[in-house]
């Protein structure tokens, strides 16, 4: 099926199943332990062995030798595979780091060997006995120091292969010099880790020249693209399974060292091998979000209308790595006739930076939305009203192209009303409850919607049960449930009559889970397959192809009625299709929008910051399942709290590694840090995105959440911190004098 013009009314618009809050159909399996994750498929691999990876002790240089004698002599050891045993494996498409093979070390904790043994403990003990000799080299580990050598990073993802180094519209410098009001600020965001609950893990097994891997991966079709090249295996003889993923946030978009090393280890010992990256290895061996340095300059007339926006940024990565495109959303969020937007990329020898939840928008809004607050204060305009004043229904980046659906103003007004924004003191540092300074902050959010081809197969069994099959993954977001809801709505069934199979490369290719594109695209693929199945069912029954209604387990065409089970009485009916997309994304800018509100309290004596409450209002097209959508948003909001107040990877700039490479040193929000989070989901189905009219919501909850917290901290204290995270050392020394000046008590 091809989607080339805005969708008309279709069976999903009945909203008898779709759009209803529905508990996850995979929930009972997860809480009972019956859902098997990548490291838990023991029954399928009874003769399994265990691998334990050794990471490089240097950040740059070469492996001179690996002494394996002591390890091979240890109890239970079946073998050792070293990086010197293989040529460098081809780098995965879209990635930058060599995962294994060869003597070159590109970053700290790069996999250099794996010990394989009968038990995990024996493999771990043997790994400690390996003696790796290195020839180290000096490296580039300081982003600020490498800034002078940074090169332009054109936004090819959004602007195509001919994207300019800096995107310019009008004459920003002239507008800035002529403006009635201006603001200029420097902002910094830190290195961040995905810190997902489930580590990278794989069980690999060879049967002759056929390879099966059960792995924790968000994108089955990307694994099927990259693994054959890395392992020289025929794609027809490769089977990738990832039915459950315990969090990814972008860390598991690409194949990582666990899957290639497990496969090499399995081939070496002739048995299935299980490998997981131990937590300290994930931070340096896996990917992360690059730190950024950003400059935002704003120009406005006396009425508060923006006349110019400049947003320039710097990020770092390995050679041939991508930049964290922290300025890209600024092209779309606010109207201004004069614009200057671009990124530069410095080459570093730190571990690989790659996609992390809401890449670009998350750190970019942490600068832009604070700058917008600072400009509003300079103008003497309420921050909510300032954003509304500069809203636009036309894509500022491509004048003449409208947004398909843009309801940012409604998000801001609805949120302000629900949050009690009118009670906010416009003058910082005025509201106080006992020892706590109280403040409110706001920030806008934007995240693009990306149509991607996605397919599915549906089977109607003789019993009347519907089976849905696609290689789509569920990364803990509720994919099983929304797929079942979509199919149930299309066939007029209850959700309990639908079985969903996901995460298997033998099934039709789907979009995969990432970039907020998963929900809208996989359900569009299911829509296409179910549409074909509806036609096949009508044909089996001798009903006309048009005008049949599927409801309550029946097919009704005029005066003719049959049950679903009757249609398949002679045998299973199968239909398969893929949703493909035309050029509506070129005719319309497809984006999601949000408004985040936060209230914080700051201890006047210690500087401790606590979040009292938060609200997110989301404009994301049709909401397929309000229950799972809310969970996605509050997950993003929680990540925003972490980004604002605590998350930061510390770099050892002498030796080139992330020092706090475990969950003890890398702080993320825990239950005590997170108050009640409220979510409002607007109802604006987008007919230009797909027949499903859903745009995705997973990352929108993060886009803008951190700057809302930062702006609230400023409103509470009057101290503006432009370097994240906002920790005690950055404002504590400025609090005592403030405490003596302000003795207001909040309502």
C-alpha cells in the first residue's frame, strides 16, 4: 500500500479499540518472568557456554600481544578469542567504532578479547588472567581544547547531501545589530549515557554455516544489514531474534560488540555462547550522547517579535562519527526572518557518540529554551506569551511549506491554565516556603515525525484468532499492545482475539524502534496488511470488496452477515503488505509539539534542588493508547529531570575514558527524585502522516523537559546556570546573600 495523499475516514477512526487506555498485553509475561530477554533463552540453548569480554586498558594505540596461556589453563575454559585473531570487522552503517578485530585501539574499553568457559564465573576468572600488552599513543580527549580544529557538520539528515555548512536565511548580523532587544548566551551540556536497565546481551549459535543470534537490539532490519558484512555470513542463513528489549534509548539501534564477539566465540568453540557487556564496559564500549557547547543569539523588536535567531554549536566524536545535531530543531520552532544555524564537529578519541533518545533536540532545547526565557525577561514579557507571540504555522526553514498539524499554542495555553502559571512570580527569588525558594519554569518541545516503510503479515486462523507478525521490536514502550489494538480495530475483534509476534528477522520487515518513528510506522504497516486481509475475507465469503463492515467479530455487507471464524472455515487466510510513503513529508512539515511546566524548590541554605511537580502537554497526532503514551511521556520527563540536575559522564582527560562508568557513579533519577508527573494528550489526528494519523510520542516527553526545570531553578533563585547539570557547586556560593534579601513566603 502506498500513502500519497492525506488520509480520509477509515476503519481506525471508529476508535472502539484504538485510542482506548489498554493495559499491556505483554505485562503479565514480564511481571511473572516468562518474557525471555536476550540473555535468558537457556532452554533453547542447553549446551551453552559463557563469554566474558575484556576491554582495552588504553584509549588510543595498538595491541602488541595477548598472552592467553594462563587463561586457557584455567578450570572450565573452552577457548579465548583475541582481537589479533581477526582482521578489523567492517564498521556498521551509521556507526563509527570498530567493534572487534585488528591491533588498532580507537577508544577505551574497546573489546580486545573474550574468554569462553563452561560457566560465567569461570569465564570471568579466565578473563582476568589474560595479559594484554599495548603500545599507547596520545589522544584527543578535551572537547574545548579541540574546538579550534573542529570542522563544519552540515545537517544532511534534514537538508540532504548538499546541506550547507551553516544554514542562513536573511542577514542575521544586520538584524542583531539593528534590534531593539538582543540576547547572547553560551550554554554547555555534558556527556550522557543511555543507562538502560538491560545491558547489551547476546546468545549466538552456529549450525554449520547458519547463525542464530538472540540479542537485545532495537532495529532488526539494521542488524540484518550489518551482521552479514561483519561476520561474512549469508543473509539467508542469519536469524536474528529480539522479542523483548529492556530499554535501549538509541544505544541498541546498531549492532555492538556483544553480538559480534558472541558469534565469533561460538564459532571458535563450536557451541552456543552467551555474552553480556558488564555494566562498567557499557559506558565506554557502547555509545553515549556527546557533550555540546552552544551559542544562542536572539534579536527582537520592541513588541517582542523575533527578528533574528542564531544558534551555533559544537560536539565531538571519533573520526567519521556523526555530530549531535543540537541546532537542527531551531530551524523549525520559532519564526524569525533572519537565521543562522549550524554545528561543528571536533575529532576526539573518546568512545563513540551516537543516537541517544531525542538526538539533537534534547541538548539543543536545553540551550534554546533557556535563551528564550532570558530574552522574555529582557523584554518584560511573560515566557509563555513570548513563545506564543513567536509561533508560526509555516516552516521557517522552508517558507511556503506549512506544518501538517501544529498546536504548540494550545499546548502552552492548556498547560499554563492547568499548572497555575498565573501564580508564578515574574521576579525571581520572591516565592518562599520556610527554608525553600520556590520557582516555576516553562519550555516548548518539538520532535519531528518520520514516515518509514513498515510491513506486517496477518493470519486469520480457523478459530477466528488473528495472528500479527512483524520484525518490529518492543523496547518496553507497549508496541505489542498498540499493534494488537490496530489489528483488532481493523478486523472488528476484541484485543483478546489477537496474538502478536515481534522481534524476529524471519517476519516481514518493519520500521524498528527508534527516533520516535516506531509506533506510527509499525501500525501503518499493520493497517496495510489488515486492509488486504479484509479484502481477502470478503472474497472468501463472496461479499463485495467495498462496503463491508467488520464489527464484533462479524462481517456485514448489506443484508449479508458472517462471522470471522466462518470466513476461515476452509483454512487459514493470510495477507501481507507494507506501507510505503509518497512525498507528503515534502509538502508538509511533520512534527510533534509539547509544552513542559516545572515547579522546583531550592534549599536556601544548602542549595539542594528538588522538583515539586511537572506537567507535559503533548500534540502528537492520534494517541493510539493513552496509557502507554503517558508512560512514554513520563519516562521522557524523568530523563529530563536527570539531564537538568544530575546526569553527567566525567572524562579523564589524561587517559581518555569516562570515569563514572557504572550505576553507582553515573547518577540518574530514582523514585525519591521524581514527583507526580502529569500528562495532557491533545487530540489532533494528523491525516498527512499515515492512515493511522499517529505521529509518535516517545521522545517528545524529553524534548524541553530539562530546560523547564532549569528555568524553574532560575525563577526560584535568580541565579542563571548555563552549564548542565545544575549541581550545587554551580550556584551554592551565590545563595546566602540571596537568602538574606528575600523573606517572602509563597502561598
